[in-house]
C-alpha cells in the first residue's frame, strides 16, 4: 500500500464525519458540521436528536445529514425503526444508518430481519433518502454476515455497513472484502468502527468500501493534504 494510491484523492469525499457518543453536546455537533463543510465530507453522521441542528447548519452545503436508527443495539421494534426514519426525514435527514435485529438474524428468524429492513427502506425511498444497513460484523459468524448482506440487498437497501463502532470490534479488511463479494460491485458498502488513519481508510477502500464512517475524518483529511 502506498500513499500515492489512486484511491487516496477520493477518500475525503467518502467520509461520513461521525459523532455518536452519548455525551456529545450541541457545541460539539456544531463543530462537526463546520468541519464537514470545511473538508467536504460526504455527510455528518449523528444521533436522531441532532437532526434539525445539523440540517440548519449544513443548509446550502452538499454535505448530507446522516442519522442512525435503532442504534446501537438493533433491538427496537420494526415499526419504531420505520417511524424513527420517517421523523428524521421530515426534519431533513437524507441518509439513515439502521441496525438490523442481530438476535433475529442469529436465530434464523429471517422474516423478522426482512420486515425490519423493508420498513425503513420503504420510508426512506419514498422520501428520496438512502438506507445503510448495519450488520454488526463483530457479532456474526461468516454465514450470518453473508445472509445479512443478501437480505439487505434483496430488501432494497442502498448500502451494507460493517459496524456501529459500539460493539466488541469495528471494520476489518476481511469483512469488507467478504461483504463486497456478497453484494457485488454496484451496491454501496460502508466500513465503520476503528478507522483512525489514512492507511486504515485506504485499506478499507481497496478492499471494497465506498463510504467510511469515522470520527477521525479531520485527521485523515489533513494526512491527505500533507501528501500534496
């Protein structure tokens, strides 16, 4: 891997600039949005209560507001996930990163997993918004990762996403490569959790990710600018 890799120049525009800590304050969210404008990240990724603040701060900017749903456990009722998506879209969010029902997947209750995803997809697509499905790879066996990706694709999600960043581990190159093989070349794939450097970001992109969830976006952007 080399800093001259052709993917380096594309990385900043793939970053979902993320702040999901429960103790995040409105002032920190303001700073997040200012940084996203400055560096030209793809989106800010925040908890639902900050949707309106981010929409207002990013008005007139190409930076999207991405909001998490059913976060971080995925155990919320499907109807609640769909309702949550509807509310944040009404407030101006353009992307929703939802967590699947992990226990249902592991129990092979695939109808519940499908229903869970389908409800959010229907709401978001009706509102011209995108859905990323977080499968929480650290908690899944390989066959479960494959099934989660297949169901997400079948139910019309726009992206599959590795991790919440709140479980036992985040994205790995191996999981990103596996997910890319399963969903094919055209579906979105977001790597998230533990991406803290340009080198780590580049490894994820080279493995097949085309969106990166990280709270280290500024550090990565500055590392890229230092290569110029």
